[in-house]
């Protein structure tokens, strides 16, 4: 984004689509974040092995006011300095989204601010534009974006800020969901991706079990992870560690088996991503880079594997900084900033999931 194209404004970003309450302040004049605050509910959901929507929305209600105040304080400004409030309005858990959206609308109405509804997935697509110090980097266009979280696995063709199209997505489970479900069977809490990565590293990312890789063609780039998940499950049955009627058999799930399953799963998913990205570069040779974002993009092994694919294809590889891969309000404020410069404001009829 060229700084000269942007009118100077201070944007407050609010993100409450799932289990994080987050707020951030972005200054379009300086082209940098002034603050980025977050409260993660992971500890509240851990015991349930996944997110409980009712608990998520109640926690959002408790945290939204102090988190927004903390973002303003950290930026050393007050609400009077804000021009526009950008808030995630879709997709996500409806109760959680409602808290952020209603809060943002109330604030916009009472303090006479402009408001912009932001699609959470658009936030992820442009999070690689942020450097870890909150400054903005130049993204080459067009590029491919691989966005992978617990809720989605999507490959985009990105033409410019706010201008992108989906070229492939998962037909069933998201990749993060596969990590989370297998980690749960292996006896670990939610979220499982980072645990799978740690276990795999302990055995040097070897492929022990050769789980199946989905086929990919230039004209068929869709992802699918449910077959992989089932293959892992049946392999655990073969090892006597899982009973199809009773579930996991904890005494048979040794540390060695946990490491081997985790490593084989991660290598399989890395191979799938690499094959898809290579085919997508062949289908869209005009693209200049691959960006990588979403919670799963925290995975350093996946980053290294995708870096190699890009090097071979002579393309840049740009991963979002770790703190902007998982859900955050910085990416929402950033999208709000370019939408404000494009005059794309919402009004107080802004509703969730629309
Ligand atoms: O983007 P995110 O915070 O929330 C969603 O929108 O889902 O992503 C969470 C997902 C979870 O599935 C989690 O297991 C995965 O990101 N994740 C990882 C890693 N860290 C988090 N997956 C693989 N490796 C990691 N290091
Ligand atoms: Zn997300």
C-alpha cells in the first residue's frame, strides 16, 4: 500500500470472532500499529478439548471493554483520537461476533465514529503485510496466499488490497482441525498443532507411517484432510491404541507412538501443502510470491518446507509474523485502514454473518 494514497486516520480494530478478544490501533499516516492487545481464552476451553461457544461469548462480554481500553492506553490515545472502528463481522461464532459488533456499533454511535465491518478471512489474507514491529511491508501482487487455521484451509489468488479470489479450499476438514483432532486422540489438550510440531521435532520430522497424500492436479487444486485423519485413526487401531467403539486406549499410546504419529502426520500435511502450492504456481505463473498465514502458519517446519518450494519456483515466500498468524485485531485494523482509504464504510445496520 502506498502511503501517499492514504488519508491520515487512526483506526481501532476489534476482533471477537472466536476465542480471542483483541483490539489494536493502526495509524495510516505513519503506516504502523500503535498497539495490539489480546486476551486468549485457550485456558477456559482446554478442559473440553475444543471451543465451547457459550463460554466463548460470555468471556468476550467480560473482556471487550478492558481490552479495547488497554489498546487505546497502549497507543497513548483516547477514543477521541479514533476516526474509524473496524470490527470483524463474519465469519465465526455468532455469539462471539455479536459481542464485538454490538460493542463497535455502540461506540461508533455514541462517540460519532465511522464503522467498517471486516471479514475475518480478509484479515488473515493481509496479515503478512505486517512486520513483527508493527510496521508495514510491501507485498508483491499478484501473489498466492495459503491461509490455514482450525476453521479453514484456503488458497487465494490475491490481486491487490481487498481484491482476491479463492482458487482452492478444503472439501471437508481444515488442516488445523486434523492436527487438533489427532492431538486429542493422542491424549493432548486443545489446540493440538503446536504439540504435534513439538513431538515431530523430537524425532527429526521423519515419515514413519506414510499416510496417504491427496492427489493434486493443476486444474484440481482443492484440499481434503478427512481421509488423512481416517488413515491415522485406522493406523492407531492397527497399533492397538484405538478402539472404534470405545475410543483411545491410553495405556497403548506410548510416547514413541505419539512422536511417530505426530511426525508422520506433519510430514504428510507438509507434502500436501507443497504439492498444492507447486501446482498453483504452475497454474498461475504470473504470481510473484506465496504468503502463509492463519494459526497453522505458526508451524516452523511447514514454513521451511514452503520456503524450499518457493525457492525452486523462483518466488518469494512471506509468512505472517507468528503473533499475526493466530487470530488478532492488528490484521482487522489494517484491513480497516485500506477500506477507509477506499471509502468502503459500513453503517449502523452492520450485522454479523452477512
Ligand atoms: O487462526 P487460529 O488462531 O484460529 C482459527 O481461526 O482457527 O488457528 C488455530 C489453529 C489450531 O487448529 C491450532 O492447532 C493451529 O492453529 N496451530 C498450529 C500451530 N500453532 C497453532 N498448527 C500447527 N503447528 C503449530 N505450531
Ligand atoms: Zn482466524
